[in-house]
């Protein structure tokens, strides 16, 4: 099966932004004490594959999903990002 591009896509997965923010924070904290080059894309993809999507079609819906993600799924997001980092190969 091939991915299908949808012209003028009218929906977003708010979970992607929440995961990227959390991954960035955790990686930056690690790099303060242990400079390494972790792949944010790989970390985000691993975590996203283990988290529920939060799709929205309007800004109001995106705001609702963002709040829901922050309130109800924060710990799960943090946990899945930590797992992803732990499984990431350390360069060098």
C-alpha cells in the first residue's frame, strides 16, 4: 500500500506537536550533561506509533485536542518519549 497525498488536507494530528515538544525538551535536558546527536524524527515516530492520535479539523477542535492531550495524556506522552530515547542508538 502506498501513502496517498490529499490535496488541501483539512485535518491535523495535534499529537504530533505534543510529542515533538516533549521529545525536544527531553533531548535538550540530556544534551546538557551528555552531548549526543539523537534523531528527533525517529524518537517522535516511535512515540507516535504508541500513542492515540488527536485529529482535528478546525482551530477550535485543535485547541480542544491540545488541551485534552496536555491534561489526560501528558504522562503517557512523557513515558513513550522516554522509551523512544532509551531505544535510540547513541552515536559515537
